[in-house]
């Protein structure tokens, strides 16, 4: 199956839109169910017509789903009866469509809306999954813009982790520089010329008796 974001990203006019979605929806912990908007004055749930910004599927907010199912008399009873009947007579329901399910019918076949961070867009779950798959492929292919966008977003999400990593890298660099300096000093040190009869380093650690035994003066 081709990924719709491959196509959108390959076209100049929609490339920045895809980059906006990557920044808004990833890393994946930014994705959340959309709650719904309230009218400022009456505090009533706004009657929003939301569609997935990528595939156009009609979407519903959490509050719309709640108000049209749980909070509407009869809907949950119908759903319960339907579920029990589907369990007892599976053959009678094998050709049922999604819209035949009472709670789906109650929300006119809409699906849950998802949204991200700093975006007005809403998406269906299938498109969120496709965006994630597209981004993973682009990272593996080494696409510079996607890699840059993701790294920047992850840095914003995990500043502490980044600080730790930077700290470790700095420490490693210092250790390396110190080791390199020592190595150079060792190499540049004039070589000790051993003269016969002089005590060597080994002899310095021996007692006079031990030295006499080994024949070291
Ligand atoms: Zn969609």
C-alpha cells in the first residue's frame, strides 16, 4: 500500500504541510484525542464539523461522542441489546456494516478526532498511524528535513535528557584530550639509558637483603 504522505511530501505545494504535521504530531506522545470546543459565553459545546485534514473522514470530538451516546437516553440500551444479539446470533449480523452499530449510528458514522501540539488540524487514527510510518521511513532513508524536524521536536520534549547526553559527551571529550596529552608527553620524554651497575626501578622496591640475594647493588 502506498503511503499518502510520500505523495504529499514529494510535491512542493504540500511539502511544508507534511512538515507541519510531523512537528505537530510527533514524537507520538503529542497525539491526543480531541476534546471539543466550547462557546465562550454559553459554555455550550460548539457544533463543529471536523474532518480529517488528510483523508476527509468526518470526525467527532470526545464530548460530541459522549453527548450523543452515553448522555442521550436509549442509545446505550440499544447498544447493549445489539451487542448481546450479535453474540447470540453471529450469523444474523455477519453482513452488518459499521453504521448498523447503535453507537456508531448515533454519531452519524463519524470516528474519533485526534489532534497534536500547536496545530488547528485534526486527524483520524488511520492517518496518524500512516504519518508515523512515513516519518520512520524518511528517517531510515536519511531525509534531511524530516530528520532535522524530528530531532528538534525531540530536543524540545526531552531537554533534561539532552543535557545529560551533552554532559556525557563533554566528559568523554575531556577524557580523550587528557589521554592524548599524556600519550604525547610519554612519547616526547627522553628514553632512559640504562647503565650497568645502577639500580633499576625494580630494585628500588627491594630491601638490602633481597638485593644481595638477587645480586643487585
Ligand atoms: Zn484520515
